[in-house]
């Protein structure tokens, strides 16, 4: 798979602190990429380098193999965490203005604005000033402004913060649709659970370092702990050389909940066979680590000294 | 470049379409013209230009009192000071004051002359009356000493000064009032417009920052493009406003004003009456014996623009536009930097102060130079060379005539000046626009200037 964007050993320092310390990323074409990490990890700095708002101190960004240059601005759409529009400008004019700044011709822009306006039910609002719109409407307008020039790379910083659930779902669908049509999307967020199910690939950033990256499925596999959750009824007394009970909860009417880790070379079926012989099983499932858990484990392993700050920020 | 053009368009159109712009553009010249006409009307000799004279001295001073256009002496009604006072009170709206020479007044003592009026008589009028009385009394004294009328008239020196500016080709005559007035008006306009529109630039930037649209914009355009687009867009707004004002005031003063100002009275004389001749040669030829300020046009319409004849109009308009734009670019870029540096407009105050000091200083000094000083003196010269003060100081000097080399030098310095401030402001702007929640101080600002990237 081709990479739409590559970051190679990017460094960025501000007067008081280092924002990015040798971060390298590969973002495959036509994928949804999660850029995850606590606040202040360096995500926004990286995004601002990609969007050419600032430059990197060292390292290189490549867009489709070319060194990043101003001609790429037209191929990137950016929805910043801090949303904002010109309040005293009409919706239609505002979209036209922002689209033309991205290099679209007036005719093209007008055409596409019409389509998006209809798609997101904004028709009655086109000639209203932005300040007369509800917050949700404004966010729709902002989303349109981000994707109007049909960028190959769409960067959404904290995409669902501030969207109400209905709009969030609407936007989620639009994002998936955009990927279908060939766009690559970067999600940047500190709320990892909000994008977990959408992302194909992720990179975890903590304290200006990349701590982990790769396809989500693969990462989850790697961080699986061979732990299973069991719910059932009966008296479960597991002292077995092949399993270890991590957690045991007694519930009313003889119900229980256990977390059991399998030892090496033991399969879930072995555990099941054992359980069937001893208790009545109501539920049996593998415990899949969340990205959040993985992040914390990874930080624990690689930079334990920063764990506390990472935890409080998450 | 195309992006700057788009930004200029947006900044221009959003402002020009505002109701406030239309209202100000249309109303300001009307108000200004109204006020000017009102003042001119008030300045026109009122019916109360008569001073009643009660002469109890028997010297017949009244016959010797020479009136002027603003002052006429008429005999008081009544045989005693008291009767004259009573009559004056009745005639009051028509008569401005009552001048009383008491019975005991003599040429030896000169005592006891009184000026009675309801309320105060203006200093100017008092002084005119005093002059007339002094003149009359000295004539009486001269007559008493044996000189005849003819001799007295021959002895009288009545010199009118007519200032001629030799630097102008053909020796144009100076209309001091028009020159000073124009100088004053030009400096006030440059001062006000730099201030008003500079602050508009600052507000615009601060608005973009607090609207949080800055980051979206920054992902499409360079900070410098956005800053320059805004500055130039607003400059275009100012120029549009100027154009509207010029056209409106010209229309008002040439078409409407004559209708209002022309009165049937033959003795109308306004302060703006000017030479009726327009060609330089004829003006020069008639210069020595035709005092410019005394060219009454009895009964005829008053052309307000004719007083500007003799001023270097071309260089005034050209110079005004150039120095206004230069000054505006210089100051508005600094205002833009302030807008970018602060989160909150109330924080802007502390940074605005040092920026506006040279502006205010040059304004005050220029006004003083116009009133008391020498528009070509060293103070005026140096202020009109320093880019921070030259926009105001130089336009102040324009109507008085400025040597070409000084204009060029000052112009070049101003261009260098605004390129420098724009560059500096651009560096602060670029860092400031994306900096939120940080209290900025001067040390911080100076650090931004040297940020890389």
C-alpha cells in the first residue's frame, strides 16, 4: 500500500519545551489514521507541520513521496480543534471564500457548495450570517469548508468534540463515505475510545515521542493478554496449573464473574472444557485491550516516569 | 498573489457593504458641509453690526469714526446718556453696542468713554472699536494742532500686506487662511484616518483570532498574506470613502452652497472670498495693488473652491494620498501585530500606547508649527523626514510648498520605514495569531521577532 504521508524523524522545539522528538509516521493512502495521545503530547504540533502552518526544526514530511511544499495545501483539508468562522459573513459566501483560498475556481466552488448544502440540509441557511446559526449548524458549515476542495488528506483534530450525537453520527458517516471515495483521514484525539472503531491504523504519541504505531488489529493482537471473562452460576474453585484467576466476584444467587488468564500453550477451549465440567456458563469472551489500556501499558513499559502525567491527562 | 487578492476583496466587500460605512460615507460630508456653511453663515455680518454712538462731548467724534464691513457707527437716539441707553435697549437686536462719549470727554484727558452692551462684546469687536475711536481721536487732535484734512489724509499710513510666494512659478499669491486651513485639515485627516483605520486593522485581526478562524486560515494562506490582505483591503475602503467624500463635498460646495450663501445684501463679505482672477500672470500683475483678502464679490455667488487657487493642489492631493497611505501602512502593520499578540482587546491598550505616541506627538507639533512656527523650519523639516512622524508633518507642510528633494527623500524614507515595520509586524503576527492564553509582554514580543520557521 502506498503512503500518502510520511513523517521522517521530525523534530520541533518551542522556546520552553520540545514538542516533537524524532517522530516518524507512515500514513497509508485511503485509510483512517488515528493520531492518539494525551493533551500536550505533540499531536497539534505535528498537524501544524503537516498543514504547513509551522515548519519542522529537523526531519522531513513527504506528501505522496514529494517533500512537502505549498502546492500541497490544496490537497489537505484541516478541521482544527478550535472551530471558528467569520461570524458576520454569510454561509454561502464564507464557504466560497474558504474554498477559493484553497485554489478552487469560483464556478467549481459554487457547484460543490450547492451539493454539500443540500446533502447536509443547510439550504435555508445559505444566506444567513454564521452568527445566526446554531452551534450544530455552524459545525456542519465548518465540516463542509474542510472537505469542499476534495482534499486527498483530511485532518480532523478532536473531530467529535462539540458535535452533538446526531451530528457526530452524521459526520462519522460522511467520513466513511469520503474514505470510500479515496480520501485519507487523520483523526487526532486524546479521547481514544471515540475513534477506536473507526481507525485502520494508529500512532500513539506521548511527551513528544511516538510510543507505538501500526494497524489497529495487529496492535490489539500483540497486546492481548490471553485473558477471558467468564460469567456463570455455581462454585468455581480454580486452582489449575494451566490458568490463573485474576479477579473473582461473587454475585447474588450463586452467580459469579471471573477474569482468567491462560498460561502458555493453553487454548480457550481447554478452559471451556474445564468450566463446563464444573459450573453453568452464561458468558464467555476474550478480553480485548482497549487502545487506552494499550497506551497506558506501553507508556509504563517505555517511559514509566511520564505515566502519571499521561494518566491524569487522559 | 491570487490569495492576497481574494483576501483584499473579502476585507473590502464586507466593510463597504456594512450599513455603517454607507451612512458615514454619505452623512459625514453632509454634516461637515452643514457645519461649515453654518459657521460661514454665522460669520457673515449680522444685522447687529451697528454700534450706536452717543456723543455728549460736542467734538463730533462720530463724523470721524470710520466704519468697516463688520462695523458701522450710527448716531444714537436720545439727548442724554440715559435716553440713549434706553433707545439702544429697544433697538438691541439690530445694534450690537452703545458707545458713549460723555459730556466731560475732552481731547486732553481722553477719559470716560464707555462701551455699553447687553452681555459681552467680543474681543475682536472691542479691539476694532478701540482702533476706530483712537483713530478718530488722533485725527481730531491733529486737526486741533492746525493740520487740515488733506494733510492728515496724506500723512496717514494704511499699508496692507500682500504675501507673495516666490517659490511658486509666476509668484502666486498666498492666501494665508486657505493655506493654514488646508494644512490644518490635512494633518487632522491623516491623523484621524491612520488612527481610526489602524485600529480597525487591529480589531479585524483580534476578531479573527478570537473567532478561532485563524487556524483554518493559516492552513490555506501564509500569515503575511493574511495580514497584508487585511491591511490593503482596509486601505481600499479608506480610499473609497475619500473618493465619495471628495465628490460629495465638491457637489455640495459648488452646487448647493452658492444657493444658500448668496444673499441679496450687497455688503456681503465672507472670509472665503478670493481673487476673481485665475491665471497666474494676471494675479502676479495685479498683486501689488490688489490685496487678495479684499476682493469682495458683491451679491454674487461665493465659490468656496476659488480660495484654493494659488495652492499647489496637485502636489497636495498626490502628497496627501502618498503620505497617508505610507503612514497607514506603517502604523496599521504595527496595529495588526498588536491585534495578533493579544487575546483580548482590553490587553491591546498597553501596546497601543507606545505605537500612538509618535502619531499624537507629530500631530500636536504640526498644529503648533502651523499656528506659530515656520513650516519650513528645522523642527518641521526633521519631523517630516522621520517615517513615524512624516505622514502628518509632511502633509501639514504641503500647502506651504515643499522643495521637491525633501518630498522625495521623505517619501523614500517612509517607504523604507513601512517595509521595515511590516516585516517586523509580520514576524510578531505569525507567532501571535496562533498563541492563545498567554499573557504577552514586550520581552515576549521581542523574542517572537527572532523565532525561526
